[in-house]
């Protein structure tokens, strides 16, 4: 048991290190000492000790109540823990968000003595950051969740998978060593006759690192994954964030967990505060964006929000009252595959955004499933055609057909959700896709095929700066003359907009501004009455 001696030793060590540097868990793209983003956050359960204790100290963790849940768990029957997790209705924090108890029950049906439990501490390359922050800020909470889960399921061997990040590896290695020294890991844990040991494995950084099939392949060093699990043995995989909820459920009970369930999310995009934050699952996107993330810096409206990482679905800016709980998102055909939420204001073109996402997704497919590999490639080609003026009749129907086939036939969760960005935007922004195809129009003025550049006669000073900086030599005019863009020669590079100090150059799509056909003296545009070039 977690006896008084262990607590007293922890207290003594804490006193000796009273001048230890405190950590600050905050927005991942800010100075670690800047706690602006999280200081007023009312939803703190997982992150309640962030910034208040030394994260990699087992003594600090024990003195703040750490490992009390494990202490309680080993006094319970394993099936009692399973029942409590079932009552909590905890869902996996990643992938298809299955009920944790359903996975546990299926796992316990195997009578095999050699079973594995794996904690997936990896995350998609270039994305969320919440997992890495969780592992470095609360390593013992993650590890306590792993040990409790192992006890409840009768597992003696575990693996924690990490990205190749030296900081995370150092923290987890140190925490595991401290656990062994404190008899919280290894043989006869806390004199309970339960033994469990944990191995640390590094996984290559990639967008599909969070995928269970990829994870098993990486651990086995094989190209083909056995359906039976790691090395053909029964295997249970949970994310690090799933694991940190287990101690709370054991110590506080299922009902209290239900009443206060939270989720770590990573916010990025067109918002004032970007980074990792803990929110209630009953929080709306509007509250997250405007109340917690400070809103849109430019004051522009939100146009769309991607929820769930690279392969996550999109929600319209008109539908921000949707909450982050599983049922509400499922109604929108969206799953929190990862904690990443990207916000886009109305300066973005939906088709262009989705095209760029599809181009990234196609490079990340493992290539094993033909439907995923070839289907995503075709989606990428069609989207590029639409944004570059080569779209054809029937393209939108083809996008839908291919996307739905990928969703239905994908071999893993990455494949099943790879088309979600396209399918959800087709549902919410069909008219914008249609404008690109039928009217050759991009209202966001992003897709170059549908844009022309114009010099506004009422603003042009005739300074000549745009003329001398145009690489295509597409601007005509002289000093003190209103300049004119030769549309046939313009390559739409945008250099003229960047160099003009008078905001006299504008982009247009279907509706063109009135401009003179030839250069005329500055200040005479309204007087001449020359017919404009439309």
C-alpha cells in the first residue's frame, strides 16, 4: 500500500528542493513562462496541477494526491474497476472514440496468459501537440492510468510508445525509474501481489503515428499486421489522454466523472490565442473560439472550423453552437480523431483549404489499401482541377462517390476518415464548390484561375512603383498617369499589391471594378467619362 513512509519521504525531498523551478503548461507556441492562455480557463481537471508542481517529480505528484487512485484500485476487485469504467461511459480520446469499457470487455475474453497493454503517446506529425505537453507536464498521471488499467485487466506487460522527442523521452524515462524505486512498478507493486512492468518504445514521426495498425507494425517491424494484436497476442491500445482519465474515475467515481468530463484540445488558425487547453466536453465551439481563445484578431467572422486533425471534418461558422461531446459531433459526421481544432476566417476559400489538406493526406497514406491510396489521389486531382479552372460537370458528384467509398471501405481509421474534410465541406459549402465549377468564381479571391488584378483609378497616384516591380511587365502607364493592368499578360503573382502604398490595386472575381482602358492623367477619371473595361 501507499504507506505513510513513502509520503514522508516525498515531503522531505520536496522541502530540500523548495527552490525547484515550476513548470508552466500553456499555449504550445508561446514562451513556457507565459500562462495567459490558460489562466482564466474554468475547466481544469487533467491540468489542475500544471504550473504548480515540478512535473517529473514523483514526490510532488504523491504529495498532490498522486497514486492514491492506484492505492484504491489494488484494494478493489479487477471486475469492480471495469464496472466503474463502464458506468463512466468514458470514450477513447482518439481514433473512432469507442467506449473504453467495450474494448476492456472484449480484451478480458481472451484467456491467454500473455497479453499486452499499449499506451499510445504519439501524435500526428506537425499537428496537435497536446499529447507531448501532457506527457511532459503530467507523466505520472499517464503512468498511473496505465498501471490501474493493467491491474483491472490482468496484464503483466505494457509498452508506452513515444514520438522521437528527446524531451518527452527523458521525462518518461525518469518517471518510470522513480516508479520502480518507489515500488509502484515492477514486481509485487505496493505489496499487492500484482506485478507489471513497462517498456518505452520510440515510433517514427508521421501523420499516421496515432493509428493502431501503424503502431503495431512499427513495434513488430513488419509490413503486415496480424489481427490478433502485438506478436499475435491479445493487445489493448489506449491513448495517453484516455489513460489519464482512469485514475479520476477510480478515485472519484463514474458519476462525478460524467458531470465534469473534460477534453484536451489544441487550437490553431485564425484566433488570438493558439495552443493547448482543457475544456468541458459540453463546451460549444463558439465558447472555445470567442471566450477561451480570444476570438478572431482581425474581427472577421469565422467561416469554417476543422475538428479532429488533418482528417477531421468541417463545421460551418454558422453552426458554432455544436458542443464537443461525442454525440453532438457524431450528428455532424465528425469524430475527434485528434485534439486538433483549426479555425478559418472568411478570407479563406473552402475548396482551396480542402485541396491543400487532400494534397497532404495523399502523401501520408501507407499505401496498403488500394481504395485509400488511389481514392485520395483522385480526390486531390479533382480538387486541384476545380481550383485551377479545369473543373468539369459531374466533379462534385464524383467527389462524393469516391469519398463515401473511402469512408465505407477504409482499412483503418485514417483511411475511413481521409475523405471527411471533403464530404463535410460538400455538405456545408456545396454552393461555394458550385460557384467554382459553374460560374468560374472564387468569392474569397484565393483561387488564381478565377481572379483578375485591377488598378483602382480613384486611388492610383501614378507613382509607377507597381509598373517597375511587375515581373510580367503587365502594367501600362507613366508618371502622374493612372496605370492599367494588361489582363492577358498578367501572371497574377500579386507583387503589385504588395508594393503599392496607396491600396490602389484590388483583386476581383466575377464582379470587376470599372477602370480606364488606357492610362489617363491622375484625377481625371471621373471627368473623362471614358468607357470602363469590364
